[in-house]
C-alpha cells in the first residue's frame, strides 16, 4: 500500500511541476516560456502545374495567409521541401529544400492568397503537382522594420 501511495504522490508532484513549468520540449527543441500563437493563420499549401498568368508558367505553390499581427506585413519568407509525386524522391538536381521570400503587402486582419513561382528552380516542366512537406513561415517582415521568426519550423504544415 505504501508503494502505491508513493507512486501516486510522485505522479501528482510531477504533474504539478509540469503545470507550473513554462518550458516545453516540442519536436526535440526546448522552448523557453509559454507557447504563443504565431501572428498568422495559413492554409495547407497546394502545388499547381497549371499556368497562373502573371505568376508562373509551369509550377507554383499557392496558400492563403491571414495576418493576425497588429501591424502590416511587407515580406514573407517560406521554407519547404518538394518531392516527386510518383517516386517520393527529390525532383531536382541538388537540394529539394527551399527558402523563398515573397514581397507582398498584407494589411492587419487581411486574408491574402500567396502565389510562389517555382519556374526559376525547375528544368523540366512537371506533369503532376509536387508533394510539399515541412512547409512553414520562417520569417515575417513588417512595415515598421520589425520581424517575427520561426527558423526551426515549429509552426510547420505537413
């Protein structure tokens, strides 16, 4: 009976410690302080191979970005990986990891469609859309010259 009481006490003590502790581990990364929501909401990105006039001819990525910060955005940097839909391998010579900055004014509480061209990175037009993995907003630059960063992809979309 004493062992069960000690075990219960230890579990209770550990639970109380976790409730008070503001440091957490997420995906192997120690995060100090409480987790805050990022200053945006995004939709799952979609790879497209149909031309979007004015944006791309052969391939691009499209997603929606809602600016929830109390200031206007002027640049967004996205990071992601692309894979061939059939082989699940890299469709590129070299790296299939991308970090692309998009200059785009997004006002406070505005929900805007973001279109990223992949035309400059490909040498053969894809017949099927790419698979997108580990997609995240790695940096947001605001018109007041401040920035928000997520260099480790804590807020990634899979």
